[in-house]
C-alpha cells in the first residue's frame, strides 16, 4: 500500500466517524482502526505527511491518543460521501454573509440555535457543520463547545468575501485569495527577473530581455536548439515547477579558447519536469521533455525513442507516473499526433500557455495528465478554463 493509499484511508476513517457521530474521533480510535486494516499504517506518520491545511497534526503532549483527530474543509472535500455535509457548510456560509450584510453591528454574533433555525437540519447535521466552521480561519471566532446548543461565534466583516459562493472550490479560492494574489505577483516578478537575465550585456532594458526569452521559447532555430531547452526550463521554473536539465551547452574555454561542454547531454530527452505528488490527487510524476526547435512534423522515430526511454525511467522510479512530452514549435494537426497513448505532443500554443500563465495552477492539469488520459474533451475543458483566467492576454492577440 503506497503513501497516497494510506493517506486516503486515514482521511476517510476520520470522516466516516465524524459523519456518523457528529464529533471528531480520538487518535486512539483512528490508530486502532488503521491497524485493523494494515498493521504497517501509523496514524502519527500519516498525519505528519499531509499537506498544510488538511488536518491537525498528531499532538506531542502527554496522552496524544486522547486528542481529537480533526479534518479541515479541503481534506473533507476529498472524502467519499462528503457532499451532503459540504452543501450544509456552504448554506451556513451564505447565512453568515446575509447576517453580516443585514446587521447594524460590526461583528454580529451567531449561535448554533440560529443555524439550526435557519438551515432546518437535524441536530447531528448542525453539530457537524459547527465543528467544520470552527476550524475555518476566515469565518468566525467560535467558542469551544461540544454541542450546537452552546456554540457561539462572532462574525467578521471579511465574511463578505464569500457573497454568492457557489462551491467548495470557490470557497477555498476566495478564502485563500491573499495567498493566490501573492503567488501571482511573485510569478510576474520572476518574469521581470528573466528579462534582466536575458538583457543585452551592460544594458538595462528588461523588456527587450523578456522579448529575447520569448523568441528563444517560441521561434524555431535548428542551429541553436539548446536555447529552446533553456528557455523552456526557465518557463517551468518561473511557475515553480522543479525541472532537471539533461541537455548540453557549449561554451568557449577561458584559457585555451577551445569549445567546452557542460551538462549531461542525456540521450533522447532534454528536461525532466517533476511533481513530487499531491495527496489524493497526483502520484509523483516525471515528464521527460524532448525539445525540437522546428515547426516540422514530429518524426515517428523521435516519438518511439521517447516512449521507450519513458519505460526505462519508469523502472528507475517505482511508484511514479512517468511519460514523455515531445515539444514541437509548430501546430501539427495530423491524427497520429493527437491524443496518443504513449507520448504527449506539446505545440506552439501549449508553449504560449506556459509563457503567459499567471501561476502554476492554471497549467497543472496540462503538465501532469498522462497521454492515456489526455483526451479531446479534457483538453477543451482545460483550454476553456485557461482562457477564462487569461482574457487580458487573448484579447491582445
């Protein structure tokens, strides 16, 4: 059983108990339940492996097994049969927004009884939702209480950001908007840094430097194909994607004037984009990228070699998802290049999507979806979502 499977069982064990009993289980219950499934599963180890924002950590104080194991909204949304509780949670958020807008007070109070009267739910459903609300940082400061009858929270004006929230994904995006804004700002600033790096020697025109980087990334140059490799490496790094360089760069030696080479000059592929995995979503993934600085149609031998090399690397990385991506600066339209089972074909349009992406999450699906799952409907859905978030770029095309 791999780490992802253990994490999934851990979260589902906590949620199932929570849904049935309207309270969080103790770590003792979780630990014993996991051991009954697989003696090698350790609740403490799994709790520490989860991403920030999923659950509370296994406590370090005395009698840690008596402490409650708590899930936060993002983790609950990954659990089976959680849809009903999440719908009640969103309904409670709508109620909070309505209270804030209608109240004459700056920080109005809401009680568990108010929620029950408004939502018209069972006692257990209300108890579950007040426990879900109590760990959410943007909703309210809640009193410690085991039952909705004595539960009280004071609403803050920031609750207004959730006006019209439509789903849990929408809620999480609005909740984390400052972090998202900061991430997009950082991505934009890195673009400026790339302009500084690509500028003319002794110059300070970073806009010209950005134009040079874009040219290296999107314009064919078979004599200096390595420029595409480095430009794509920088495009992925700008988005925070760890990338290994397997190319070979020549330079003039400082003493003899002879040509020196650096880099491993890996056969078949030039870069490896890495995703170290997201619990409940992705396994660790390695994409072997072969860069072809040409608009010519991809060659069958290049595709077959990359497919074979992916199989070799897959054996080196057990538990990883490994596949190849062949970069082509044209827009090959032949059926043999569309939605293959062995290798992804990246086109000029795809590189421009990486180039202009406001942040990593807008290209994550494009990057990590394996060939067998990259179908026409998925590509259309991804492009529609991408364009909706980048209208400023497409309006200028």
